[in-house]
C-alpha cells in the first residue's frame, strides 16, 4: 500500500469521519511517527489478530507487535507504523478501507483500529502489515442494520480459560460451529503462580503484579492455537471477571487485604487494566484511567437483540460472609450509576431479546439441603436485595435472558422473582456457561453425587453439568435455541465435541425448557 494512491489520500483526509475517534487518533501520514532508523524485529505477529464490538457500520481490529511475547514483547522502545486493510473478500480484491495506525511502546505496541463506514450484517476480511511482515488474515462481521427486525444471530458464550488446567480445545469445535459473535464473560487469563504439576505451566515465577508481568501472562494465553484461530474467525465481545486481576476482588479491595495494602492493590489494578486493554479488541472508551476502566456498554443487533454487557467487579461492595450480610440493603453488585444505566437500557429497548452479559450467576444457588439457605456469596446470591429488585424489574422487560460464567459448571435456570417461593413468577432465563478449561476434566460421578441432591432445593435449575465447553445460541424472533457443547477432554491438544443438551426459550414466554 502506497501513500500516493488517490483512494488512500481521500481516505486519510476523511480520517475522523470514516473511522471514529480511536482510529483517527492513530492515523499515520508519510514522514510522521515512523520509528526513525530503528529496525523492526522479525516475527512481530506472534500474538495473532482479533476483532470485536461489532456495530452496523463498524468494527474494532486488534493486533500487538511482540516478536518475543513471553519476555516483554521484544520490541524496541520506539513507535512503529502498522498498515491495515479491510476487504469484502478473502483475497483482498475489494478493499473497502485501509490506513495506518501507530504501535506505541507505552501501549505495549498494541494496535486498535476503530473502522467505520462499513455495510451492516456482512462478513469482512482484514489484515495488518508492519514493514514487510504480513499478519494472518482475519474474518469479522458487522452487526445488522438498526431497524432490521428479522434474521438470525448465532452467539457463542465462553468463559474461564485456565492455561494450567488444560488446552483450550472447545475453541476448535466453536470454530466449526461458525458463530456470528463470541461473548466472553470473564477470566480470560488466570493470575495464579506457575505450578509444577499443571497440564501447561504458567510463565513467570509467581503471580503478576506489574504491567510487564501481566503483559507476559496475556501473551502466553494468546499463543494458544485454538484461541488464536477463534479470534481470527469472528468478532468478540469481552468483559472481565476476577482472575484478570486477583481472585475475588471487589472495587479496590483485594482478596487478601492483609497482604495487599490499598496503594499496592491500586497499582496492581492499574497494571492489570492496562494490560487488559492492550490485549482486547475494544474501543478507545476502554482505555484505562489509572485503576479504572469503562467496560459496561451496550451493543445492538438490529431489532432482534440488545446486548447489555455488565461490569460486576469494579463497583461492587465487598463480598458478604454471612446470610445476614448477603441480605444487607447496602450491598450492591452494580453500583447506582451502572444499575440505572442497565434499567434504562432494558426499558427503552426496541429489541425482541434483551440479553444481559453477567460475569457471575444471577439465579439462586442454595447449597444447603433441606431447610434453610446457604448461598454462594461471590455471585448475585451475596447481593440479595439488589438482585431481587432487579428480578422484579424483569417482570416488565421483554424477553430478558442472562448469559453468565464463573462457575466452571453449566447451570441453566429459570429466573424467578422470589426464590423462597418456588411458585413465584418466572421472569426470564439464565445460561451459566461452563469453562473452556478451568477445573480440567472433572470427575462426572463425583459432580453428580455432590450436586444432584441439591436439585430439590433449587427447582429453578433446568440442567446442570460439569464438562468443559461452551454454549451456542441461535437467536430468532420466535425463540432461542441453545446447545450445551462439550469436549471429552482438555488434557490433550485435540478433543471430541458433542451436544450434551438442547434447550429452548420461547419469545414472550419467560423461562427455559429442555427439548
């Protein structure tokens, strides 16, 4: 690609109008922002490519230059121009947008291009070039036109991929199922220290605390071939849970405040959030400001579905440790501003389906057989008043469906207004997806011995399972057809996948049923 091309000159002049703020800020014109005299190392595209947050007219394209990914990236301390292009065909004979972005050392030489001016509901192919090095080709897809009422949307729900617990084999099957978009609801990396007995050993010598350490951990995960292939095949919508920072953190409170003073944990949050942004295909609105990052946001898929992506970590109260604490009216998962944003988006929605991406389970988990309650306090059960009030609001929302993760289990439930009353109104459905690899290959008999006796105390559960995998949804106006996709192992690089269960949510009939 040469700057002398008339088409390219017109494109660069249009800059902000075509691309939007994020990419326009990274446009490169000949003679500016080049790494003057600094040679580009070989093998800069080791971490692959990705796309995300699809709009009817736009998409975010991502890569990061890292020839030595597990040792800080291996790039010189200089700015390098990275050309990009996006086309209507895989051979790039019909290129529709192109430009140049800057890979800057202060952002780990990551590149985020917010491309605009695309056509709705169609596939595109994209790639990057740095010097004479060409990235792999990626495929992405824009969202439908805002006023489109029909059509179909295929969504894959994933979460919890622990490098040390196994290979990311479910992504190989996900690739074959060809979803329109992948929704990832947390635990993209794990902060745990390396283990000598792990299936695959974490890099480094301990938990990550600094920016350099978090960069290395993300880089290791990005080298998984099945994960990289899935990133290159469909746009992702991502949010984080706890392990991107520290297990069970809440607000600016770490898991172990006696070992992590507040100022040190704020430094850790700052490093973790910057590394998260550097490795995710998200817009410039997610560029962190110190220990804060804007992650709750809303995406539209025509009039078929509205997706509300939550942040259930930054604004929550610290976890309760008793039933009394869980029932305290001051306990909040979302914080006042995010809660109002969610309710406004649900009530104002023009969509047939109102999807809510929640990192943690919303339906009740009663762990005590018989009389009484014993809740899982890190989930919505630890925030009873806010959760129950939200479920009351669901009674006035059209087709709310919650898509969650965290549990390393499949738990598919009706959402009810009052879990103390099994006959209370059903107001929605929740799909808690199992993990990609976290917890490894579980003992299925042991799982059922532990969890089957709890079914009577949790009659809202429709299906539970402990295999590794993901959920696949085919969303149409009349209903959502869901599949629980599972693999037989994550202890080897290859696995056999199957459908463990099929479920159905009918439009305007709250709840979910096995089919």
